[in-house]
C-alpha cells in the first residue's frame, strides 16, 4: 500500500484532493452550523478554484489569478477546509501549516476620515428632527443623541 493512502481516505503525503474530501467538508460545515448561504458560498468557491493542492506554490497559484473579493471568499473557504481536514484526521497540522501560511490575508483598511464639527451637528439635527417629528422614539433617543453629539464635538 502506498504510504500516502490510508484505506481510501485523503490522507495527505503530497496532495490534498478537494473532490475526494468534499463530502467530509459538507458534514463538517453542517456540524459547525455554518450559515447556509456562507456554507454554499464556500463550497462553490472550492469547487470553482480548487482541485488538488500539492504544495504551497499551488495555493499561491490559485490565489494569484483572483480578484480581491474572490480572494476574500476563498481564503475563508480554504481555511475552513484545512480545519476540516485537520479535525477529521485526513491531514496533519505539520502538513497543513505551510499551506495556511501562504493563504493571503485581507488588507486592513483604516478609516482616516474625521468629519468636521458642522457635519456632525448637521447630521444630529437631521436625526433629531426626524425623531421629534415622527414621535416614535421619544425622549430617550433625544437625550442619547444630544449626549453622543456633545461628546463628539468636545
């Protein structure tokens, strides 16, 4: 028996086979109670872009041709798939860690826009006007908004 095979399972010695482990991943997703839309999205991205992973360069090759949005979805799907393989005993942590390291991270965006004081006051005025005219929110919203606006202006 080939040392890479273990009773027909996807035991990794040189490659991870997505189609062969798809059913196990579906069970894992159901067990972890992923949102149905998110689970379907992960499976679709793995179906579309991944067949066999043999080395970290394969992972880099898959991500190299994707847009930023596609990378965002695939990095979550691939991370969940690797976690599934690890927990199922289909691949060892030592084998998955080099693959995990090359999955690109999402860029971190910092909002540097600080609104001017008059813009904060104008926004607060519009919200207060809408709240007072509709009569739905009452005084608690009025006091909360005035307090938070005052804090922002000081």
